[in-house]
C-alpha cells in the first residue's frame, strides 16, 4: 500500500481536510498526526499542498502517501497472539468468525495487543501481511468492542478488495439482535435518519441534518412488560454506531450501552450487564472467488441468553 486517491463526495463537501482524512482512511490515526502529514506534503489536494483547515469540495482529489503515514504510526510492531477464535468457516480466501464481546477488532495508537488482528496473525497461517495497513490486516468491516457476533475477514488482497466493495456498495446482508430499554411505539419499521459526528462530543455520533444516510430496519420480537424489548434489526447502511444512535434517538437505548444509554437503566431493571446487548446474528455476502452467495449465523453468547432468561423470570413476556 503506497499512495491512494480519494474523491470527495457530496456528503463530505466543506469538511476540514484533516477531519475528512481521519474519517476516511482505513487506519486508526490521530488528527494531530494527520495535520503534520498535511503540513509535510504527504497529503495533497488536486496535486497541491493545502492547510489542515482547508475545506474540501465535492470532486476534489485527495492523494495520501500511506507508506509515510504507516511508518509514522508504527510505535511498535503488531505481533501474533494466541487468542482463542470461534471460527465458523474458513477457506483459502477468507475466514468467518463469531467475535466475542470485549475483543477489539484492530490495534490503535494506544492499544497494540489483545485484538482480533493479533489473533488472526497467530491462527491464520496464510494471511497475507502485505495487503494493506498492518493494523487492519484483512478487516473489511468491523464491530464495536462490546458487540459480539459474525464477521468476515479477507486473507489476501484479491478478496480484501472485492469484499470491501461488497460492503461499500451494500451488496451484503447484516442482521442483528439487540435488547433495548422500554417498548417501541412502532413495533416494526424503518429508521431513516442521517448520522454524523456529535457537534460537541467528537468521539460520539448523532443524528445530524447534514450527516450521511443511515437506514435501520427493525421488528420487535419480545416485550418484557414495559421494561425491555428484544429487537431484530437489519442494517441497510453501515455507519459507525448506527444501531446504537438510532435507538437512542427513539428513546430506547440498547441495554448496557454506557456511551448512549441512560445512566441508571440496569438499576431500574434490577439486572446487571457488563456490555451493550447487541449481537451480529447473521451475515450474507458473495464469495469473492466463487461468487456463491454465503450466509453465516453466529449463536447467541451466554451473557445475551442469560439476560433474556433473567428478563423472562422477572417481567414475563408480552409477545
């Protein structure tokens, strides 16, 4: 991976150049480092050097020297680690896993160990380590740290580019289960609300007028009095924190979500959970080589099943 060109789309028009880069590039990187790279000329716009505060315009061509960026972000080498993996399927092109909650998908500037990438480097002997950013080997989509469930990882550049294209062009199917607070006013429907960075708390996402399209389909499966609801979800787009923010906006945050949930929800429910109750249940995609449609189901983890049992015992089941 050397130099890459990004074309600014309408949704990103008038964003600061440094903000645009942080949001777009497939690696974890600080805004300060991006600003330094812009100042050094490692990132250019339409072939010319700009200031970090330059407002990008639709149609601008942003060229990034990834080799220089990767070199500067290498605080230490990413090493293989014998972290157990629940492998659902594997062949020469890809591997499908059931990610446990609390497993971070890829290293960050502050976390270099204990991630899915470290585990893949140990278990997947034919993983091509030259295909992209070494911090994200084969990662074509991601799940939040506390979200459990099915993920597909590419083993080589060929599969990486084709699978990435499938996710980008919405050719995949992604189904989730979540336990949310309270009951939904509409028992099934579609949430179509644009998402972007929170205007003040930049580590969060929010429903914003000029955000990117985000569409979530849902159906209530079980209600536990008026306390909680088990919800089936289909993601039609794949924005950061999309499910969490959409249900927060409806007034039904995911139980255990410390970032978007209500402070005392677990106390009100008389239960204890250690993470957000969101599970990636099923994933469908076209195999990059055979073009065969494939679907994989990730069984519910014990903590999720135990929560449903506890809710049933405490509050019964309305539907």
